[in-house]
C-alpha cells in the first residue's frame, strides 16, 4: 500500500474551522427552516411544538394565504415596480456616472461626493418630506411614484459602482466616434453602454433584489391594496390582537420563490461586476 495515498488526518485547527463553518451555515439556514415548517403547520400544532416537523401537512395555508392577501395582484405590482425600478436605475445611474467619470473638475466632483453622501443618509430622514412632496404631486399609492422613490434610494451606491467601471473604458473609443460625427448621446448608447455589460448585470441583480424585498419605502408611500406589493400584503396577517402566523409564512414562501429563482440564475454576475469596477476603477 502506498502510504502517500492515505488521507492526511485533519489537524485540530482545521476541524475547528470546519465545525465553525457548519455552525454558521446552520445559523443562516435556520430561518428558512422555520418559515417552511410554520407554513405547513396548523395554528394548534405550531403552538404545541414550534420547532418540530409537521405531523400533518396543512397545504390549505397556501390557498388561504393566496386568497386573503390578493397574492396575484400583489405579485403583479411587485413585478411592475421591480422592472420599472431596474430600468430607471440603469438609465439614470449609467448616464449620470458617465458624465461624472469623464469630467474631472470641482463641479462634477461635487455631485459625485453628493451621491456618495446619500449612501450614508438614512431613509427615515427623508420619509416626511418625500411623503409630503408625493402627496402634493398626487402620486401617492401609485406604482410610478413607488418606482421613482425606489430608484432615488438606490442611486447613490449604483452611481459609485458605475463611475469606477466607466473610468476603465478607454477614451479613445469615444474620440473615434465623435470624429465620425456621432453625437454624445449616440456615442454613449452605441459605444459606451454596450461595454458596461458586466456592471449592468450586477446592478440589475442588486437593484431587483432591493426593489422586490423593499418594505419601508413601500409602507410610507402605498396604503391602498390596489398598489400594494408582496412585502406589504404579508404585513396584513399581523393585527393588533390576532396573528395568522402560518398563513403569513406561507405567503412569505410564495413571495420568495420568484426572486430566489432569479437570484439563482444571476448570482454569478454580482461578484464579477463589483470586482471589475472596484479593482480597475
């Protein structure tokens, strides 16, 4: 027997490290276990044994949650708000970052640092003035008002990512297009924007996740069911005196499925795009 083929026993530091990783994995997966188990239990069984597996699966929780929350209307609103936010974020942030990245002077540097400072500004500071402004413009309880708000909340961080990436694009490409008679807009959309594919993919994923899961901004600006998104309709299961915990978790599981499928296909773009902008910028 070749002794060099024998598996080398792990040292105590390696075993401790592996045990720690398993513990962290269990810690992060435990909320998913709770959500799934609660969604499949009856209220009586949940009260008797909160952490145990269900003895009799209560599929009716899902049907009741769909009916009580007007799930498909909320799903449509979430899709519209998410797609609109992603499209507006890509358009506004890429164009704004392009102007900032290509003009190195105090005027544009001021706007760059203004965007950066907005990242540190908590939304709670903006809630009242935003609500008052949207009320004066009569766009409360509308999806387009929600889309504009969600875009504004995300704009600072995504401009930061775009600026770092655009600085890596050679200026010679733009100069050649301008010499051929292309306008600045034609140069941006025909020459520069196609080169932003890695960072565009990253921002599409991050913006979609943020818009889909948003609760705070939506709660401030939307009070009518006709414009409510999935996070808002889940909140209605918790009242002042009663809570439909099992139906709430069933609704949560249903709302998680679309975004988890999307994230599963798009996760590989996140690290690649952020790293490309951060390292080269």
